[in-house]
C-alpha cells in the first residue's frame, strides 16, 4: 500500500440503524479492546463499483485490508492509507461481482467510550476519486481497556496439536440422536475450523463441523458423501470480540438451529440420515483418519475458546439464551463441559501441551442482569453490580439505539449488589436503555443495551404493518405488511425484556402486500413485539401468544 496526507474528516450521515445502506452493510463489534486486533466487515453489492473510503476511531491503525468474492476469490485492489493509518481509500481494479466482502483488520491504541467508524462509497472521474457522502454509513464503537481477570481460557494456535473433547456418551450418538453444542470464541481468523467431527474425507459422514467463513460468519456443516448442508450467521463473529455460538439438533422435529450470542440466526429443516455410530469431537481441527495417514493432527484455527459444552439432548432456545448471558440456571447438565484452567492441566484433565491465557469474556462483567418491565405506564429497570469500586450508575435512554441521553444518576454503595430505577416518562413505542458505570479508577463501563417495546396491540393501521391473524395465537400466526415500492425490509420478533427472538424477513422486496408466518415453537406464552424496518421507517406492535 501507499501513504498520503491525512484525509479530511468525513462528514458522516447516519443511516438508521447506523450500519446499512442499500448497496453495502458495515458490521463491527460494539466495543473492542485496546491493544488487541479487531476486524470490521463491509459487505458490498454491485452498486459500489469503484471503491470505498473508510475511517477508524482515533488512535486506531490499519493492519491489513482484504477484499474477496464468494464466487471468484480475492479481488484486485489498490489501497491508499493516511499517514497515521487511521483512514484509507480502497479502489477496485474491476467491477465487483455479487457477494463481495472487505475485511479491515486494525489495532486500537487509545481508549474511547464513544467514537465512530465510517464508510463512504467513492467513484472515479477524470482520474480523481469522488466520495459520495450522501451514502456514508457510520457505526459507534467503544475502545475499552482489557480488564484484569482470573478467568482462564484456551489459546488455540495454528499448527499446534488439536484438543479432543472426550466422553463415553459420544460413543452412543447415532444419526437420529438429538444433540446440542455451545462454546465461547474470540478470533480474527478467517476460514478456521473451530470444532469438528469430520475427517475431511468425502466418503466419511459427519453430524457437525463449526468453522469461521471467509466473510467472518459462523458456519455449521453436516454431511455425507455427495450431500453437504450448511447454515451461517448473518453477522460475522471473527471481529476480535467474544461471541457465544451454539447449535441445537432435533431429529424428531427435523430441525437444526444455529445461535449466535443467544439469538437464532439460521436453521436446517428436514430429517438428515447419516450412516453414523458414535462420534469424536476435535477443538481447533478435524478428526484424524483411523488408519494410513500418520501426519500429526494439528490445529486449523487461531483464537481463544472457553466453556466448550456438548449435550446429548436438544437445548431449548431459552436455555441457549441463558448460556449466552453466562448463566446455567435451569439449563440441563451437559455430558461435556470443558473449562480451561491450570488446575485441570496439572491434574491431567487437560493435556500438558495446551496453552492457557487469562481473559474476561465480557468487558462489562461488573454490570449484570440488566432487565426491564412495563408497570402502570412506567418502565422499571433493575441491574446487579459486583464491583465495589463503583461510585455511580448513569441510566441512559434512547429512541433509536444510537444516541443515548442520561436521564438519572444512581449512587452506588459498596455493600449493595442490586439496583433499580423507574422511568415514568414514556414517549416512544420502542425504547433502548443502558447503564454506564463510573468507577474510582479506570474507564467507565457500559452494560449491554436493553430494548423494550411499549407499542399498542397489533391491529390494522395506516402504517406498513397491517395486522396478524390469529391474534391471540397458539402455535403460529401470519403477519401482513405492505410496502409502496421496492426496498429493504427487516421484520423481527422481540420479547418484552428487549431480547431478539427471531428474524422473519431480512431482504429486498418488491411493492405490494406481503405475508410472513411466525412459528412460536418452544417460546413461553406472553406478549411479543413485532418490529418492522423499511427504509427510514420503523414500526413495532404487540402480538399475544397463548398456550
């Protein structure tokens, strides 16, 4: 790459929800760690033909930029960076094929609680590059100081021996057996094999393989000779942040589901018979052949892993959500729960060659269990803090999930764990809340964002959401909506605690009336929020599940 003078500050235009444009989508974690590599992903369509301009948070520097198409592989490009390597122009040497992704690897060096990443399409005319600022998208990003912690995790390095997860119950796994798996992973590796039961030989059947795709997404495979099936996450997990990945397999219902951070993101439907009796599980690579090949079985993955679990039964969606919140309350005991500690290694429960690190899975561990409920026209928030050095908590509220205002300060007490606040000023159908903890030393810490829907019951309106039938419903209901012209539509279902339940639509659609079915499955009875995003219009309303 080449360098030039620093580019001028981008005059950013924030597109709701702040990361998406019709021609491209910008994806990155909400927070990254100072001094550790992170990655952002820009998925492009053919509407971006010449290139992009990008800008990172203050103190960040570019390590590497890659552009790749799913169909044709690496894309030839010219990268020009500013002197501080914080911003750059990426120009493509050829028209873009569909499904192109740009991966920007960077290293943040300064802590900041609220900075922006921006991406702008650029064109070329008369030998000059011309940015189109009207199509700029931005995303907020916090750079935080890594926490001191005693939590130990497994460091997986390419070329090192693979770790096998062993338990006698694995010998009893058959084609028709239900199972579930879950683990925490943090990585910037692309194309790595995280967990596998496959030898890699075409003739060998396998029920599961979890990899990180070239676009950074979590990809689950299963297959047999001539028939390999896959499902993948919508958002990337190879961004340098911790992610919880889980898979549940229910042969009786003919459904296998992929979860990322507690939310179902893709599924495989229908029975899938495999000539299988028992399986082996390898962390960081594949199963070695039974005979013949004497090559050492080494890792095909680079990253860190924690709490790798396997169940010989199907976990419920709410169980996966609890695991993603670091809670095992009410979750069935696994046959395998591999935690990674020096004591386990010293006592022989881990091989002596494994490498362990200390790493906190969440930077906001001190603020836990943020929840909210509607009561008599108010929102009651509650949370728990385990940090004795906290001196106050700022309660912040937003209408769009991007711009937050502080509405109250709650004073901390060293002998107190549980806190609460009542917000009586409800002026929006959907509200977002977060807690910002101030400490005697160190950077402020933010909780996860809590989203609450406070809309009226879904009924025929003058908006885009037209109604659902039946309502109330037991197993499923059909949601009707209408859009005036072609555009991107996203319809999702949320519970009242602000947790996403299911994405029903996330695609470009033509004008007219549309209908989508929502299947409740194992969800408990109660009120849920249907959220529709169309262009700059956001609508939401309640539906009622009864059982």
